[in-house]
C-alpha cells in the first residue's frame, strides 16, 4: 500500500487547523502543510505566543507545541504545498449562499470549486483529494469533473472524509473519535487504495474498527444527517420546554427521565436558548434545499421544522424578557453573560446571542456583554452582519466589557446566553447589590443555582421551568 509522507490542507480554520495538528502529532513521519489565503490567520498560527492561536480549543496549544516546526507547518504558499503533497485536504468554508439560486438555503461551493481548479492547475503527479468541508451530496462528482477536465493528465482519487468534531472539545473528539468516515470509489482498485491510504493515517491512533469505509455519497449524506439528527434532538427538547413553562412539568426532569432510556440516550437533550454554530443550521438548510430540488416536499418540510423551532426558541427567550420587564425594554440595560455559541470556544457563528440581542435592540434595549473569549470586535461584526440597523446604532446600543461585574452594574436584567462554567461561581450577592431592583435573571442555559439566587433576592427565570 502507498505510504503517505506529505499532506497539504487548504483552509486553516476551525476544522482544518485542529484536524491537521492532531494528524501531525500522531504521524510524526508525515509532513503536514496547512495553507490558507488569509495571511493574518497564518501569522497567528505561527505566533510564538500560543495564546495568539486563531482558534481557542482546550488542549490545542499542547498539540501545536509538540508538532509545529517538526512536521506541522502553516503557510500561505498554497501552490507549492499542493504540488508537494500526496494527499490534499479541502477544508475551506462552505457558507449558506447569500445570493442567486438557492439563496439562504444552498451551500455556496465557490471556495471548494476554486480549490479544485487550483489543485488541477498545479498538480504534476497523481494525488488523492479529500473533501473535509461539509458538502452537499454529490459534490465529489463536481470536484472530480473539474479535476479530470482541467488537469494536466494527472490522475486524482476523490475521497469524502467529513469531520465530526465539535468545537470546544475538538482535540478530544479527534483523539477519541467515535468513528471516522471515509467515502470513496470502492469498485476500483485505485479507489480502494486511496481509501486504505487515508485509513492508514487515522489508524496511527484509532482502532481500525472505528474507521468506516463507504461509498462517497453515503459519506457526504451521513455528515449532513448526523448534524440534522443532533439538531433535531435539541429542537425536540426545546419545543417541550415551552410546554413545561405552561404546566407544572420541569424540562430538566423530563430530559433526565427520557434520556435514561438507553434507546433514547442522555446526550443532546439539554434545553437551551437555541442552538448555534457553523454547522447545524447550514447543514439542515442544505438538506432541505436538496430534498426540495428533488421534489421531496414532505421530507424537506419535515427537516425545516427543526430550524423553525430553533428560531421560535430564540424569539421566545427575547419576548419573555420584554414581557417580564413590564412590556418595555426601551433604554433598559440588559447584560448578556456569554456571546459564543457554546462554552469553551471563541466562535460566534450563528450564535443565539446575536439574534436575541437583535430582537431586544429592536425594542431599543441597551445590551452590555461579557464573554471570556469573544472580542468586542467580533460582537460588532456579528451585529453588523445581521444588517438590522446602522453600524452607528449598533455602537450606541451594544457595549462589550472585559469585567463581568462591571458588565452587570446597574443592569435591569441579566441574561445567560452561553454556558461558561465560570458564570456559576460568580459572587452573585455582589452582582445583586449593584443591580436595579427587582433584579431579574434569565438563564438561557439553566446553569445557575436557582435556589441560591432566589435566596439572595433575584427573580430567576430558567427555560422549561415554571417560574
Ligand atoms: C469548516 C468546514 O470546512 C465547513 O464545511 C463546515 O461546515 C464548518 O467547518 P471551518 O474550518 O469552521 O469550516 O471554517 P473557517 O474557520 O472559516 O475556515 C476556513 C478557512 O479556509 C479560512 O481560514 C479561509 O481563509 C480559508 N480559505 C477559504 C482558503 O484558504 N481558500 C479559499 O479559497 C477559501
Ligand atoms: C456540531 C456537531 O456536534 C459536530 O459533530 C459537527 O462536526 C459540527 O457541528 P458544534 O456545532 O461545534 O458541533 O457543537 P455542538 O456541541 O454540536 O453544539 C451545537 C449547538 O447546540 C450549540 O449552540 C450548543 O449550545 C447547542 N446544544 C448542544 C444545545 O442547545 N443542547 C444540547 O444538548 C447540545
């Protein structure tokens, strides 16, 4: 079997960066070049101060420290790295289209196509091209067509190898993956060889039985549907949280009760202000779009409901704040604890926080935010991206803090948007003493100690818990 000695990964983002760092760590004999067109990002990956890495992930610093400069390299030298590699991973972003056909639904494959064209242009010997980005079913076919028709007579094998890591636990997910999926052309010798070569890389640290080989389309579809199933569980529990608030039932108790059934399982049943992140919404929209374009209206409607329920949950949270604050938040200070879409990451893509902020700002609230890892620059970028009001208005209505107690001073209400552990052990008495009364807390993650807060004097509102 072909022994791989040189890998190139195009895209040094949340997926490409940690994945390649772990491959380099576990395969010291393979040179791994991670390339990106974003020069700043590459500079940050190369910074001698490991706190400046562009991505915050627990355990990532240690992995980078071990491999960087040994067999892990970050550069903007895309063409040279492609040329030298036996395997090229495509790990560029595939956002939802913001224009034209499929706007708001389909995945924008512009960057993937550019990568394929570049690989075709510079390759002088046979290569394995691996789709790491989440892509619609049958994208491999498009990539193959570009490579076969624009190349220099070089042979390419296309593999689909979707990433299942979750942000905040990326390094651990890579080290102890439940499964690795490798889709390829099983019917030809070359196809099988390519799959085995990639399998061999992961087998450096994972048991063989966790490395599953499938056909390309099963692999592509499995990625979309794994995310759809996970998101569906959250929307299901969130739909019931609304019902719990109208009754004496408690969503945390219901989740524990149903999660103890091994057929259902306990994970992904945590009610919340709504899921965010770069994948869930995008992948489901994509699935819905594909179903619709194939005339499968009922299937499309079924999955779309997961997104509609998530939108409802975010809106409901914001509406509940307005209703509780005597039907007006105009010029009131509402402090957000957390802005990231989940704890232990600095990523804010599709975070519930920005939608809740937007909703409250439409009612003229002043939002002041503390997040341990998200910069104020990112928060403004998120609000400006929503395009609901001018940048000047966003600057007037939104303020970021680097100290949580300052952020909470004189607030009419506090809303927990991200489940950062540190929020639980704050000096809540001190926060209470410096707030407007009645002091309201809206816990969008059900993480705070309700009893303790109520004893201090807070008016506490959780999700799916009758207050
Ligand atoms: C990944 C996956 O690739 C995406 O399909 C999945 O749905 C979400 O996660 P991610 O790594 O999170 O994307 O994206 P991002 O952090 O934006 O990184 C992509 C990188 O690719 C960026 O640094 C960007 O500069 C780079 N890029 C993009 C290129 O180097 N070349 C391009 O042509 C386009
Ligand atoms: C997800 C998938 O888990 C991962 O396999 C895939 O590769 C990429 O997409 P990620 O988006 O990084 O990973 O994080 P995840 O832990 O899945 O959380 C997504 C969102 O759901 C977050 O906003 C999180 O707070 C929310 N969530 C998660 C809940 O509201 N309740 C839960 O029980 C679990």
